[in-house]
């Protein structure tokens, strides 16, 4: 049954996207995993087909599409592989900062390229030793005439190697007391003097999503690249984190559904002791338990999507969804691998890759411990 926020036009869009991915992504995905990055040619093809930022206004090259289209893209890319997370990050996490807080000149300069695939974006919040402590940002930006001089380092940056444009959280008011005050968002372009890419980080999973360090050594960024108002960066980040965490939950459900699907197919085909594994009661019980939890997660996240579309503030519920659904998905990955037996531990089986990939979902977009802290605080504790 289709969720209430999706209509027939959405389903036509989903079918077109699936057909595109079956031709342009799935046959090449293993190669991308080995090369540890998604080629720019694929980004361009996504843009040509209207699969990058379709929600952006038509005057910048978008389609004014509603959030349902973003959900579909997020889900279908996740079903191919979590290594495509950089595209979802670009579509619905980074570009919304430019669209919401950018001025008209900034939108005209950057949005068309974001939609066509000529510009790949990333967001630079996390710092070495900082983790989820956004308020503890140490990267500085000091005004010098018509420029900001940036100094500092960022780490764990998705599309850090392939990216062209980064929304960088930095401290512009060095006199502000430690904490959330004095933080601003500044857009840094690839060829900025003093800005360099660090090493590509070696990860446990999500290989084709290139993740890197960013280094700012007296980087001279035009003052016109300030996003929104100076000193409002922390509030901008908090405003957008609801959607980011909701999308992590959406992708996690899609991942869990896919793992269940491939495991059901496997246990029906695999035979042991003279019959298929699917006929054993333990297998049936495990699959029934997983199917139940996944359906509960799907129902919860679909309700949150509707509320988010209707611009309701659901920070508490999104925090609940982010931690519970990601933990559920990790349990599903472990149980699905177990049901594959020894073959589940072999690289040529898809479940092994998905088991690796899901380990990060409880960490990024704010760790699950941070989610529980938010929930407790909003409970008045």
C-alpha cells in the first residue's frame, strides 16, 4: 500500500528512477566500491534525468517537486547501496542550506550547477576531536576587508574528495563565549586559496562514498560567500537537522527492507538437511520478527514524513526514529547475515557489504546517544 504522501505521479517517477539505476548504477556499483568513489559522470547523468534536487524552484533549473520525490530518491539509492549516500547528502541536506539561507545572487550562482551535477556539494561540521559537539567548533573565520580568512580542520566529510562546494561551519565571533554563539556558515569553493583536501579516509563500509579531511590554512574566502547572517550558523544547523535525521531514518528503513528481501530469497533457495532453510521454524520466527519491526519502523517514519511535509515540529519524534530505526536496522543486518550462514561472511554476497555499511548509521547525523539526550531534555529531564 502506497503511503498517503505519494500519488500516481510519484510512482511513475519511482519506476523511472529504478529503471535508470538498473542501467546506470547497479552494473557498475561493485567497481565504484573498489575505486572508492562515485564517478562525476554518474552525477551528471543523475542531473540530466532530473534526479538531483528536483525540489528546487524552476527558475534555477529545478522542478518545484514536493518532498515525496526526495523520499523516493533517498530510498531507491539506498536500495542500490549506502555508498550513494553522498548524492542524498547533496540533494536534501547540503543544497537546502543554500536554497533557504542564500541570497538571490548566491542561488543563481550555485543552484543550477547543483541540479545539473556540475557542482557536487558537502557540509563541513565535524572537526577532529569534536564529534557530535557542534557548539564546540574551533575553525575560525576572521574578516579581512572583502574576505574571510579561515583556519582549521574538518573531518569525516562526505564527498570530501569529489566535492566542489562546501558549507563550512566556523567561528566568526572569536570574542563570543564558548558554545553556540558566534558560529556562521560560509561557502567554500574548491579552488579557494589556502583550502586543500586532506587524505581520503579508509572506512569500514560505504566504500564508494568518498570521505575526507578538509584543511583551511589562511584560506581567503570572499565575504559574499557568507550564508545568511553572521553568527546565526548554529541556529541554521539546528533548523536543518530535523530533515537530515529524518532522512537517515528513511534510508535505514529502506536498507532494512532490502536486507530482509534478499535474505528471504536466499533462505528459500538454500537447502540443508534435505529441505530449504525457509522451512525451519527458527528461520521463520526470525524473519517474522524482523518483518514486524521493519513494518513498525515504516509506519512510524511515514507518519513523520507527513508531519514534516506539513511543516510540523517533530524534533522529539525524529530523534526517536533516528536512534531506534538505525539500531533496528543494525540488528536486521546481523540476523540476515546469520541466516546466510558462512556465505553471509563472504564478500561476493550482498549481505556482507550491507552489514558493513549499516554500522555507521547510528553515528552520523548526531550519534544515537545524542538523540537520547535530546529526547530526555525535551521530556523535561
